[in-house]
C-alpha cells in the first residue's frame, strides 16, 4: 500500500497501520518530516524505519527545504508520484 501523508499529525496516525511492504509518500507540509533537524523526523525515522519513504520534490522546493532533506529519502516528481500509484495496488491519503 502507498500511504500519502499530507500533514505532520498524519505521520503519527499512519504508523499504526503501516506494514513492512508499504511505502510512504510525504507531500504538502509533511515534507518537513524528511529534515533531520525537524522534530517529526525522529518519529518518521524510528516508527517507520522499515518503510520506503518518498518525498514530493515540488513540495520540497515550494517550502524551501531542498537542502535539508535526508539523503536516505527518495525525491520524486509528479511523474514519480504517478509511478508510485501504479506500482501499488492500493493507496490511502492521510490529512
């Protein structure tokens, strides 16, 4: 399953439903969690450590945090977003 996370608070909610085979895509304000200096990074990194984490490049650029994103996080553009949804049978958006 692909979990599309839009807010930092949704990161906390999704961890109860994540499976090791799931992927996580951070969009909108959730991209801040990919910054190792942000408080939400620890939550994401420990609770969701077995998941592949992607970040929408356009939202990273729009928020001016491109220089702060963890290098283990995969940046994807809109075409990559579409590819992720095609790869996963199911997806869920978390606000």
